[in-house]
C-alpha cells in the first residue's frame, strides 16, 4: 500500500465514551469479583481469542501447503480471448526515484493498445515527478498525466477518484508508484471479471529490493507468507480475499455505484473490500498476477507504514462490523471470517495485553487463566511460523532464508507496539492522514527507463563524425 | 427466451448461494488436517509423556555416569535424587513440561501436516528431533549440576527461568532446522533469500512471480562435486530402487536441468543427454517430450532419438520415447537438402513482390528452409524458395483454411508476412498456427489498420505532432490545400493510382477518377525510405534511412544509405505514434538535405508521407549495410521473450539494381540459367 497525497481532510472520530465504558466495566469487575479473578477471566478470554486466530493461521498454512504450488503452475485459460477496456490508474506524489521504472513497466504491459488507457495522477509533487511524467507523456501517447493542484485533498483516494472521473473503461487497475507490474498482469487480473459477481480482483505483490537491508529481506519473507499463504488461504477456504490497494482491479460500474474510493480512510483498499462484499459482490485473488514493489528498509519508515495500515484497518472494524453481521449477502461462516479479518490489527493489541497479564502472573498478580500461556505462544509463534515456513517452501526460496525467520521475533514485538499505538490514536481521535511512504528506487528499471531521444543507428567514428547526442 | 431467462436466474441463484460448496469441501479437507494435527499433538502427548520422561531420565543418568558425576541418582522412573553441596538431598521430578516431547510433537506436526509434500521434511524432522532431544538433555543436566554445585535454589532458578528461555530457544532452532532442510537448496531454488530470481528460466518454464529478475545477479550456485546422495545411491540403495527413485527425481527436476536455458541451448543439452544413451536420462527425455512446446527443442529430441535406433531397448520408457519420436517426425516433414541442419522452416507470404523476394533470399542465405506463399502460381519467389504453395488472396474466401492446410502439411516454425493487407486475415489465425508450431509476430491490428488507411494515418501523425503533409479526403476541400498536389487512393499500395497534379482542374479531375482518393500537398526535397525494426516492447531496434535515388513503379532501384539524427528521430516518433512493432518502412522527404552530407546531426526538416508495416522492396540495401533485420525479426518470432539486439549499419552504402531471371520448363521443372557464370551455384 502506498500513500498518494498529503494530509487528507477526513473527519476526526473520537471514542472517549467507549474507552470510558471499558474502564468502568473493568473497575466494576474488580469491585464485584476481585482483582485476581478479573485478570484470570480476562486471560482466559484472551486465550480463546488467541486459539481461534491460531487455528485460522494454521488453516491457511494447510490450504497453501496443499494447493498453492499447483495453482502457481496451473495453465491460464482464455487469457487472450477476453480483453475488456481497461484503465490503469497510478497516484504519485514525490516519486521521482521510482516513477520512470513504473511508467516503463506500464507501457510494456501486454494488452491490446486500443483497449488500454494509462492515467498517472501527479498529486502536486514538489520534486521532479511532474516533469518526468510530462516527458513520458510527450514520448508516448498512450500515457495521460493528470496534475492535481496543491491541497486538492483526499490523498490517494482523492487522486484515484479524480482519475476515475475521466476514464471510459470497464475495469480499472490500480498500481502504486513504486510498483513494476509483470507484462501479463492485466490479462491475468481481468480474466476474473467474466464472472459478473466479481467486483474486484487482487494480484500478488512481490518485494523486489530484499537485498537492500535486513529489514527489506524480512519484509520479502513476510510478503511471501502474506500473499502465498494468508491471502491464498482466505480465498481457498472462504472465497473472501482482500483487495489490497495496488496491483488490483475493480469493475468500474461497481466502483461508481459505491461512490468511488473512500477519501475518509487511510486504507481505502480494506474499505473497498468491505463495501464490495456488503454490496453483494465478490473479491478474487490471483497469485499469478504479479507485480514487484519496493519494501521500506528503515525501521522508521516501517513503523510509519505499519502504523497507517493498523490505523486504517482498525477504523474499518469500527465502521463495518455491524453492517457485516447484518449483511444478507454473507453466510455465518463468511461473517465470522470477515470479522476475524477485520480484527487482525486488534490482535497484536490483545497480544500486548496477554503478555502484560503473563508478566503480572509471573510476579504473583492475577488469577490462573483457563488455558495458560500455551495459546499466546501458539498465536505469537507457532501460527505465524507455520505460515512463514509454508510461504518459503511454496515460494521456492533457497534454504538459507529460513534463518531470516529469527528476525520475526522483534518484528512481532514491533507489530504489538505499532498496533497498540494506532489503536490509541484511533480511539482518542487523531486525525487520519496519508503518511507518504518514502522510496529509494535502488532496485528496478528506473535508471535505464527514462525516455530518451533516439540516437541514430549508423556506425560512426569519432574522427570523422560528430558524436551522437543523447538527450534526457 | 424463457429458457435463457430461467438459466440466467439459475446461474444467479447458484452464484449468490452463500454456502459455496467448493469452499466447504476445501474447508472440510483442511479441518481433517487440523484435527489430525491436534490429535497428533494432544493424543501423542497423553500417550507418550510418561514413556518419554522415563527415557529422558535414563538418558540423563547415562550421560552423567559417562561424565563421572555420581552425585545424582534416579531412584524412580521420573525423579532424580540430587546431592547438594552441603550434603543435603533434593528430589527433582521431571514433569511433563520438562520433557522435550511437547516440542518434538509440535515440530513433528509441522513436518507431517504442512511440509510432507517435500520428502526432505523427513530428514529435516530427524535432524530437528535429534537437536531438540539433545538440547533438552543439556538443559536437564545443567539444571541438575546447578543443584549439585549450588543447592536447590540454583536448581530451581536455573530450571524455571534460564531453562524456560533455553527451552524456547532450542525449540525455535529445531523448527528452523526442520524448515531449512525442507526448503530448496540454492541450485534448486527459484529465488535467493533476498527475493532475486535465480533460476533464470524463460517465461514459458518459470512459475510466475518467484523472484525479481535482476540482470546483475550472478548465476545460481552449483552443486558440489561430492554429494552424500550420490554415495547413498551408489553403495547403499539397491539398484532397481535407486533407478526408480532416480527416474521420479528426474521427472520432477526436468525444469531444473533444462528450464533455465534458451530454446537452442535446451535443444543442444537434450542432444547431449541423449548421446549418453536413451536409457540413461530417459525420464528427462520423456518429460521433455511431454511438456516442451518449442518445436526447435522437440525437433532436436526427435532427431536424437532417431539417431540411436541401434540402441537395445532395455526399458519400456525407451520404447515410449521412440514411439513419440516416430509420431513427431511423421508430423513434421524433413528439411530439403542444402538447408542448414540447425535452420528453421519459415513461411513467407507475398513471394511475388520485391519485399517477399528479398526476405526469401535473405532467409535462404542464412541457411533456413523457406516455404514461399503467393496468390499467383507464377510468383518468382515460389521458384527461389525451398518449397512453394499457392494461397488465395487474403480478401478471398478460403484464405484461412488454405493457409492452415499448408502449415499443417509443411509445419513451418515461423511465418513472415510481407503483405500488410494480409495482417487482418492472419490475426484470427495466430492461435491455430501456434498450435501447429508456426509462430507469428504481427503488429497490433489497430496500428497496421492506421498505416493502411492514409486518412487515419494522417490523423494519428497529426495527433502525435509528427510532421506530415496536409491531407484531405474531401474533394471540395482539396483545392484549399497548398499546391502542387499528390492524389492517391486512401487504401492503395505500390504507387498504384498515384497522380501528381499541378492545377486545380487536374486536381478535381483526379479526385473524381482515383477510387477513394485523398489529396496531399506535394512535398519538395529529397525522398527517403527508412527500414525500421521495432521490438515487441516498442523500442526501435534499428532505423536504416536511404535516399531513393531512382525508383521504377514505386520500387527503389538505386539508393544510398545515409545517417541523420533528425530523420531517425522523426521516424521513431512516427512508429510510436501508430504503435507499430516488427518490421516497417517509413517514407518521407527531407526538405533541405544538403547539410546531411557533412553533418549527420544537422537540423533538417523532415516530413513523413507514409508507413508500410512490413519489409520494404529495398530491403537488400539495408541488409548490405549491415543491419540484419530479417534474422533479428525471425529470432523475435521464434522467441517472443528474446532480448533482441540493436542493429547498426554503415552509411554511404549504394545499391544499383538489375533484373534477374528464373526459368521454368513446361513440366514445371527448373531450366538452367544460360547466363550463369561457371562455378557459381
């Protein structure tokens, strides 16, 4: 996921009442049944939650271990015969390091030229992004560049909505500026729209700069597990994969009926997933529709990115859990899975709470939980490690990568902190803002891809002829 | 109608069914696995915890005894008697949580229920189990020794706190050992630990998205010279079992063995494997016969099998291989004598035109077998090629069926179209032709249509800002264009019906006479044609401009290649504007050409008149100047993913054309050329 703009003008939500109710319930429990018993019951409830999520992880790992590899090898059916009009939309803000590689990859996409429109939105960039995009647009008529005025608002959602207003296509496919899609990605994404119930299709994102730092290498492994196991499992077992914000396609009629992307959230992707499901549509996931993106490689950037994801995802839970439970388009199992999916960024908060209770118990404070420490360790380690192991094997990564899993121990700790911080920000009403994810452009085709005036192809010798000029 | 409505409702109801039977079936399968895993862990713990504790106590005692430690005894199956530093005794019970069994069962569950598809999980589990049991023994012994040396407080502290942390760490390491051994080795993996693609296979062989292709990455690691598995198979495993396992391994590894190579290298490797004997790498060869799609590779395999018919059939798989090769060779006719052994069979359409003849001669000169196709049985190219067939015109019924019939008979590897008007008829046939092993590379239909329609072409160039003479198809507005004029058909070719007019009256007359006429301002200056090859990604691979010093019937008979940055730039903008890929020739005028003779970077005025999305009649001059556009185009047809080279050329090469003759007797046979020089072919 990427940010496409500056601070959004979203409304500020505060949940002081809910926090006060939680505190009052806790105090009442202390008063009525005692301190130790209250903490013991809380630990028992947490254990049940942890076990439920552990089995969810395990189920995804089992499904991926059984079927994912064969799915990667499965022959594509009808890739050439179905090519509805497609518009590719990209929102950019200050992306001059990566924009050349992205545009180059987009122009190289394998799709009929008369049915493809590429619209790149420059969201009031302050660096050389706009000039680079204009140079590309001048050299290739397939590319349209839309410049937004400073302060246009709405962040990435606003930029995409502006682009959507000017396109005439059946399907829009969204990428982020640091993404370089594989050539066949459009054909693989759009093939699923043959089914009129499909509202959105998600492709698989792969980290391309895992060698940049140990953190980037860890994120590379995390993405393998996230896309080849977790997302795959959601589709295989519940047919409820999530639309992910980049490398994904949406049916324009569905999107317009839903009012476009929601500018009041920082995770417009999860928001759209929920709205598609609640409208009776379906989201599909295609692990063979691949694009390559850049992972952050400093802890500070990682914190900002994950904090934004947690903040937006937690807001989606608050916004949609009631509509999900009331939806007539979702069965009981669907509702349980959807609510668990919405809970995933709350679970690290609960893990932090569980660890706190365990520490208190170690010092003799609090009652004995029903199940004990086992469920927490199962959720924190066994479940994710099962997913990570299957991701590495299905992804056919060389075996030295297994020892990178050690880096997930601090990463789990960091996820507890980011999710807890985001939870508190969300509850006390911190303004949601588009936190721009900084790029490095260290790996990719950006450097070679900048548009160039063609030199001649004649063999020249410096002594007799002027040197060919190659202008940027 | 009502049936269709009912069907629509049924489909909607099935799709709206919230139960989704497919997902239910998959969930059931996964549920069984999870129940199995829980049973494995929980049941295994209940059943085995006591025996495991007893074994661990005995093992600890054995190790302590071997180490000479006599201050620990085991009076019961699960209890140690520890003599402390001050002679005090303590009883230390090895509780279920002290046993390594829980860790072993968890790691075992991961191996059995998640990773069992990889046989490597079994040795991985063995190694992890050894590690976990050994580490827990070390933990227990260290706890007991702490009690022996420092008393019961130290024993409890070490066991409960240090030991608990130690337990977590060794379980994690055990898990990593299992995962490490189960994962793919460096030479079998498709990506390294940073996510860079290492297998370097062509798209057809690669699984999508396994690693980022980084051109700067070194080749994947190679296996060492001495390997344990070789020793095991050679000396420990019975030969029939080893052979069976080897065959299975080869089947699974065929992509590792060959997949990273290009088509020609794959073909060479298969020939090398077959040369060792069909019975040696039979599984690989059979897997290639089963999965390979490239005709070049399959031809090589069939030829290699055919060359070893003397070999005794020691295994039924060799028979299967021979049967396959027989069927393949019966499908594909042999190349004619005189063609290069490793050449391809290439079909060329438009064999009667100058472009077709030039392509045929270029392909024959490169050693390929050429199947010439033309609508006229008298087309000269039919006599210059290895074989020839008459094909209806593209706008006649039966074109497609006849072409498929010809391709089915001759099995060409590629088809080169030199008649732009055929593209529209060929486009729907590409899938069928590919199924017959005949590859094509056609320009985008919209691009070729824009080139063939001079009105649409003018609009495209105008939209892209490429210099182009003012054009109109409206007779009433023709006179408004600056004169003098050129009148020509909007869909004409080969300079047919092209009229140069100087007066308004002649213009009106010509607009009425020429079918589908357009009028353009006639350009002054020096006329040029640029032969262009554009890669599938839109990058221009070469642009060879030449002066049209003299033309006859629209064909350049004298020309000179020249070098110009301005012309190259405008030509590049032109092909980009219409979105062409493949071969093309761009025609235009340079208004003030004189400065180019001294400075190729001179800022001259260039105007493009038209583009033909095919090879030109003046192609031989481009080839003579050093730009092998035909060979490069053929390479791009045969391997769509090929990284085609940028072609350079020599400026100043001149061409003077003359007529040449081919003679055919009454019976259709060749008649000797009476003017041929002695000693020439």
